[in-house]
C-alpha cells in the first residue's frame, strides 16, 4: 500500500459536557496540527498517490470551515463533545465527501483509504482511519 501525507493546522474554541472533562467543561482553545494520509494499492498513471497540491488545498478548504471558530456555535457540532477523536472522524468524513466530489481530480478517485490525525500537543494525538 502506498501512502502520501499532507499537513496543516487549525485553531478552535470549544467546551465539553460531562464531569470527566473537569475544567475543560469551560470554554477553552485548542490548536491542532492536522495530518491527512492518503493510501492506495497502486500509483496512478503519473506515479503518484495523489497530487500533493490538490491534497493540500482540499485539506485547507475542509479546515477553513472549522478554523478560528467556536465549535459550540457550529450548528452541526453544537450537540457534540468535539473531542480530538471526534474531530478526527469529522474531518475524515468531510475529506471523504470532497474526494467523492472529485476535489482530488480523476486520479484521486483511486485513493482507497484515508487517515486523519489531529495532534493537540507533542504528547497527545488522535486518529481516525477509514475507507474512502
């Protein structure tokens, strides 16, 4: 399996519901480094997993919907605890939709799996991996 990754970041605000979250129940900020790793069993006709520029731009477009936002105020996320794990899947799903819509070009349709990793610090991160 071949893989290629691109990286960006987002800064968000959010709060959590539930005693387990302690002081994080209050509104707080987070900065995430976001890694998207695309996989496919064979390279495309150009010898690529995916066009890096298209992958980078598509990730940025997906992240723009969340960047510098209070996620508690985003209607489709307002009822959720937007944990790092949850956000990894949410961004994965948004990227998957963009891939299906052709954002990575015709050759991008050969991508079979995508891993989204959010790093909230040098010691803590979460990932979601799934088919495209």
